[in-house]
């Protein structure tokens, strides 16, 4: 009786009744997963076999009262919802709750209808026409320029815009006009020779904070390295140079390291002029243990955020300098696909990261912290094999925001300008699959507001604040737009 009452209190508060609750008589095979067995022990007497409903609400086609994402369901079970539902974190530990969540999501028709546990790709409608009215600011979207398939952009001290094209061209935009030719002599990478799915030779660009005096511009490139008698690999390279007229001069390679593939790299400077760059690790076919994954290996550059001085040396105060076997450039680890990051006014680093099927993240990144991939995630395997969810482990950081289904988040910018004073301090996060721009307000590492600023525009690849305080975003179609005040 007590176990049945627990199940009714836990799961009845999560869902509300739907007509599918009448499907009590449907045949449901006995569960074989740990979560399914726990469900049968604690929940089936009230919610029916497979969660199809009985005296308690159906859990197959639920309208989730407190959120249907993995994190929301786990939180409801752990913390409860007074007065009808007690907290169960003292009864079920995190792995047990994760197993129960995994079983519920695997059984749910709502999830089965979207088997990828990710938002569907939606049509691109382009920028909205006229005035857009958001929660605290009205604005218009203006088209600036169109380039080839791009990756990133940044602003020179004189207001010109640098845009990278993945095929290898570095382009200059001056007063809204695209220079007819790419910057001559700039590193291009070698996209044509890459044998990976993501054929990107030229990736991100970052302008040194003191570029007005030193002229330094930083580029990330990749190329395929052949190995005699072995498998070729992808070499990532960080280069530095100056742009004089339409030429790249004083080229210098600062850092090189191998990666299995290169689908994500961002660069940003902090107030101390140290350069941060992100590296991915998201091997879908990895069969080893989570602890042995490259993203958890401090000796590997993969799945990390790296930090260096502006001349290419590892920062001497990096958290793992001096540790035997550790790559000295590592600033944080346990990342999957960090597609964007930016610093706020306090110098704190924020990172947007793609999860697998579900579990996209916004992280507050701190030195030496482990962000969990692949040991913990709110996402799911691509092979659709039902396994227990394991979203929490001691010593691993939780995201500030976790999106389920995943919109495929990309770049992130922290707004600090004067054009939109009520946006000051907000984080703007782009997305690829949902083609959406979000505004997120964070207080004490909790997202207190999420607002959709734009939707159905296009795959948003990069976002940044311009020198005049306008918000710029770059799409995979090669269009650079800017958001300006309505008046």
C-alpha cells in the first residue's frame, strides 16, 4: 500500500488525465530495464502496465504539468510538489530516478512520435518584416551583407567586419559592402582534403582586444594529415597575423593539435588578453567507458575549453599545469560540442553546447571544472537503445539551461550595449535546427527568463554585439543581419 501511494504521489503530480487513459486493457510486455522493473514495483498498480493509466493518470500521452523534459521530470520526482506530492530524493538516489525517467520517456508515445528526442528541422522563413515587439524592446531586423557558407565573424577597431567562409576565404565587410576579394595570404585550411562529414577548412576568427595598437587577428583552421601506413587525422591550427589593406601579413602558427573531426571551434578573449578556444568530442560510435573518453582525459585536447596567452603559450595559471600527463592548455573539460561562448561584464565565461539527442546546454564555465560529457547528460543515445539516464554525478557540473528537445544551440553573446538598455546583461543564444534566437536572463546561475526573440529565420551560426550596440547574427546561408531599435 505504501509503495502504491508513493507511485501515485510521484507520478500523478507530473501528468494530467488524457483520453488515452482508457487504454488499460492493452497488452504490455514485462519491462526488462532497471527503470521498468522499478516502475512495475512502485507505479504499475496505480498507473497501469507501461504507464497506460488505471486509477491514476496515464503516463503514455501525458500533458506534463511541470515540464516533460528529463531534467524537469527528475526534479519533480526528487523535490516533489507540495502539498500533493512529497520529495523523494531521500528515498530514491539520482541513478534510480534517472532509470525511472528513462523508462517513462522510452514508453511515452509523445517521445516515440519524435524518436530523435530533438526538435524537427523547420522551414526558413527569413527575417521578419517591420517592427518586432519583444518583452522589453521593440526592434527591426536589417540585412547587412551576403557571403559564402560562413562560420564566424568579428569586428575590427575601425568598424569593419571580418567573416570566415568554411571553404577557406576570409572576407571583409566595410560600411555594409563586401570587399570583392578575400584577404590575400590569410590561412585557409584545407576543407577539400578533409574526409569528415564537416568539411570546414576555415573556422572562427577573433580580433585581439588591443588590435588598434597591435593589429593582431586570430584564425582557426583545419587540414587533413596523411600518415604512412595509418589512418589520416585532422589537424587543428590557431594562427595569428595582421591585415594591411587586403593582405594578411606576419603570419605565425601559435598552436596545433589533432582532432577526430572538427565541427565546433570558437575563440574569445578575456579581460587579461588570454585566448580561449573550444574543441569538440562527440563520437557517436564510442564503445568505451565514460571515464576513458577523450573528453574526460586531461591529456587530450578533445572535448575541452583551452586557454592560452595571446602569443600561443599555455596560460601559466591554467588549472592543470604541472599535473603529470595533463595537457597544459586545458581550462575545463567534459564538453561535447561547444559551438559558442562569450564573457559577461564580470569576466565570467558562458558556453553554448550541443547535446546528443536532447540535452543542449548553456554552461557557466569555471577553471578546472568537469562538465560531464559523456558520463552525464540529459540527452539520449543515437542508436535508440534504452539505457538508464545518468544526469548527475558528484564532481560534475550541471548546465544552467538544458534544452529538451534540443534546438541545436550554436553561438552565444552577452549584451552590454546602449542601443537596447533593457537587454543589458542578457545572454543571446542562437540555434541551428530551430532557426531561433533566444534571450536568456540568468541570476545566480539560474535562468529566470527565457524569451524567443526570433524564430524560423534560418540556421543561426554566430551571434555578436557590434560596436554601435546593435546585435548581429550570421546564418548558414551566408546572410549577416543586425537587430536595431524600432525607432
